[in-house]
C-alpha cells in the first residue's frame, strides 16, 4: 500500500517480557495478535537516546465522523507526516479478510509493528498497536478490562538502547471514571513502571481532573502543558497524552495538519524525548 495523501483504497514470534503477564492465547480477548518486522527496515542497530514518539487514535481508519468506509491510506499519510520513531496507535482495525492495512502501513514506512486485540468488531479485530524504527526485544499484554461494558488493555514493548532498556506502554483507557482510575492504578503499581525508563502513550480519555488524571500527573513526569487533540477539527480536550518515568520530555505538541484534521476524530500528539 502506498502511503500518500488522497489515496482512497488500501486494504510468532512472541516473547514474554519480564514483569508483565503473557498475553492470553489467540481466540480470547484481549490478546497479542501480531509481532513482525518490516520487509525493508528503516533503521538498524539500537535505539538512539534522543527520539520522537507519538500517540494517535486512528478511529478505525474512518475519518473524522466515523461513518465512511475505512480509508487507511489517509491515516497512513498522517503517520508518515509525523516522522516519529515510535508510535502508539489506538482503535486500529484489522479486517477479517483482505489486506491488513496496519501491516501495509508498517511495510511502506519500514517500521516494526506489534498489535494487541481488545475485541472482535464486525469488520475485524479492533485494538492497539506500536510502530517502531527498531525491533522490539519483548512484547506483552496487560488486561485492563475491569468493566463488562468495555474491553481495554495495555501493551508493553521493550527496546534496547546504549545504557539500558526502554519500556513503551501503549493504552486506550476507559470512558468511565471509576474504571479508568482502576486501570491507571493497575499500570502505576505494576513492577515494570519501577524497573527502568518508561513511556506511557495513549488515549487517556482524561477530559477532566478525575482521580485517574491526578494519579498520572502526580506519579509520572511531564513538564509540558498538554496540547488539545480532540475533536480534530477544533480541538479543545487533551485526551491524547505522553507520560514518562526516567525519561526527559523535551517538547510535546499536537500534529495539526490538514490531513490530520480529516483522517481521524483525534489529532496525533508528538513528543521529543531524551533517554
């Protein structure tokens, strides 16, 4: 699939990471569904110490109103605009049949990819993904489905760099305040968060100062003002965030191009970080 603006049609190895439970077997939800390298990697060797990371809710590839036919090329173009080294994606749809747009985007951009399914949608598997210029030394899934109404998870990937190992945790938190607070506490109390440099990226659904938001702000690091990212056309809510522990966030901003305003109901958020 060519990743370009205006294009309208696109259609296991699993290693247990230390400290996080191994994903459930395929067929159950949530579960780890994909880990693979690109056909032509864009980078080799270890991760650099200064990188750009991003989080992006792609809204099932359906654009700003969610009513049209999926158009992954549109979101793929936005992902290419970001020029980020590691990208967390939410609401990724992998169809039951035909070409997998997530794998096509990863191959077109030379990125490694991991995907975890939260639930099975009528059009395919719906879940979270991590794209990266460098291979992941471990990938695992933590089930955050504390409500019968919502399936949620966090996916953790490890990356080796000179001087240590970075944990990147990608998630999409609940709409409900009480459930979202339980999810945040489950993440913050997990041994991986105290073990080394960590980035938490995702759609936090943190639209007000609830307990979950206060816990994240109090216990993780971000010295920047959150940029509004939702709704994409006229963003007023800072739902999409990048937190860190043991990692310096140098700058953070929403990606506000014309393509980004139409590709999803969320804008991507990008940060420059120093390991």
